C-alpha cells in the first residue's frame, strides 16, 4: 500500500513539473522579445512590452499594405499602391539615392528585382552595357519581375520582354544639369589621370580641346553625351552629332536629337531632375500612391571635390555644350516638363515638399542619434494632410542606411533561397520546443553564416555588417524574437 502511495506521489509530481515547464517555456518565449524587430504592431520599450500611448488612437501595422492614399486632404479620390517600376539609372546623376528607396520598398514587400547574376563587388553594373540578356540576370523569384533599378541601357523592347504587363509598369529616370554631371564624372573617374592632364584647372584644360583628350567613344561615355547614351541614343549618332556640332561651332540641334528627346518624354512616366530631387520624389510618391515613409532617404555617394569649385567661363561652357551636344537639349526640355508639372500642382505641392524635407531631416537626426524621442526607442511622425501617422524604429534606420551592395547581395540571396525552396527546408518557430534545438554555436558569429540562414554567406559577410544581417534574418523570419536563452531549466524549477 505504501509503495502505491509513493508511486502516485512521484507520478503526480512529474505531471506538475512537466506542466510548469510547458507553461513557463511558452510564456517566457512569447513575452521576451529583442529590440531589433522590423515588423512590430506596437512600438517597443526597453522592457519589451508595448508602451501606454495616450495622444494617439492607434499605431498602424507596418506590415499592412495600404490600399488607398489620397494625395491631399481635400481629394476624394482613392488610389492603389503601384509596385512595378523600371528605373533607368544614368551615370553620375545621384541615382544611387533613388535605388536605395526602391531597394527598401521592394525588400519590405518581397518584390522581385532584376538582379545581375554576377557576384563580384562591381556586380551592380552587370547589366551594363551589354543589356538585358538572360545570362546576365537571375530569373524572377516569383512568376514575374517587379523592379528594374540597376545600370542598363534603355531598350524598350528588351524591357517589355521582362515584364508580362508593361502597361502596369512605371518608367522613371533621372537627369542632371550636364556641366554638373561632367564635374562629378571628372572627379569620380579621375579623368585628369586618364587623360594625362597636368594642370591646376584640369576641367578647363580639357574643355579647351576635348577632342585631343577624349577622341574615342567608349561605354560608359565619361564626357560625351553620357546620359543620352544611357537612355538608348545610338553611339554612332552621338559621334555624328558631336562632329557636326564641333565642325559648325553651333549648338543647333539636329532632327535626330529632337526626335530622341520627344521619345524619352513620351515613353517615361516621370523624368526626375537631380537639382530638384525632393520635388521629384514627391511627384513620384503621388504618382505611385506610396506613403511618405516609403520615400525617406539618405543621400548616397555625396562627395566634396575640387572640380565642384573650378570656375568654367562662358567660352568653355559653350565648348562643353557643343561637346555634350545631346545631353543639353535632353536636360533642358525635361527639366522644363518637370517644372510645368510642379507649377500645375500649385502651393499644396510645394507645402508637401517642405513637409517631406522636414520629416526626412527628423528621420536623419533620430537615426544618427542626434535627437531623442519621447518614447526613446522609436520616433512617431504625426499624421498630416499628406501622410498617415507612422513610426520610425531602429530597424527602419538600419534599412534606410543599408548600402547598395548589401541590399543587392541580400536580394540575390533571397532570390536563390526562394527558387531553391530553402525557405521551408528548416523548421522555423516552435514556442514550445526547448531552445537547444538551435545549437549554441549557431547563435553567434560564424554560426549565422551557414546554409540554414543564407545561400551566399561569404558575399553577405563581405557586403553587410552583422547588425544589418541580423536585421535581415529577423525580417525573413529565419530567426525569431521568441528564441531566448532565458528559458525554464530542463532540470526542473523556475
């Protein structure tokens, strides 16, 4: 009898301990969350619990996809967020800043990019100048491509072959004032070395006799109508137009040039201008029915260099106009088109641009740690007539500052994992399973650069910081905020 009682006591104790362990593990895993989570329904605090916010009714779910976005408070129209974009990235016009906006937008929505297949450091140029041929880009991760954002020569027929329904695709490019673009190219490509110019004013020396220093036309063209060439103007036509301009000492533009400018104006939904980049972004936002948060950005590849300050007199400016004979009418015509759109939209548009600049500056200050918000861990941007209220988190800051190479590598890795069906190869979240299912040596350092988490581990290690990579792993749900080392001991007790 005593033996049966003892056995019953042991059995009851085991059941109770098992229940404690099950409940404790589940509750602890569900409650303890780290700070770096991209998609959270409520802002987090250092305790990991949502704060009490009294001045707003609801914080929108960043995971939810907006279906309507009125351009202004008075507008009664609704619009659908557009996700298919072709951006023809021209050289040395500031396009990398816009690519980063497209990167973040597409990355957060799991959209399919046209990604160069090569993996080396300069692979963002893998589609240039040979164009959109199948060996040079990866297949789409889904049934269709969504975004083309890297350097390639504009070829409408080839692009139409990439997208199933081009009527749903928005075509965008970016132009820069030609002399300013020339200054940037001269510095970035170190043309005074390439042309063996020894002078305190190398740009002026070049413009005195450009044929002497740059007689041939190569792609990318560094000085001779580079933006027009990126947009598909034939190289032979550039040579002909430049020769005529130099021979006639005139900036009169041929019918071929005028027809080309007209074609670009008709085939592109928006031609942005570097000198009015913020205005261009707000136009793009309205056209695409995006949210203000979607176009926040950091300026990429901004440099300080001597050529910015070199004085170019009127004679040398005319020399440049004759040398860069296609880019000037291209820029001038489409810059006028942009300003006509801005003028038509009136004061409300200019007020929205001012508001956007202020919010972008606030985001910069918060993400760089120069201001502290009342909530410490996040920044609330209040609702205005141009935007819904939204939250900027540390994870958003990470994604806003992610470099172009890192984004491209993460997108390429995602593409390979989706097409190789490795998203589901490993089990994911199980809040009731002990943490020991993930070996401790896989939680830090080299352990994250394994097949469980990445296909291109070495490239990710080369192009991304560990913080950027961990933010990516949380976003992809390859690691989970429920996983924590603080769990009930398997030896019992609390």
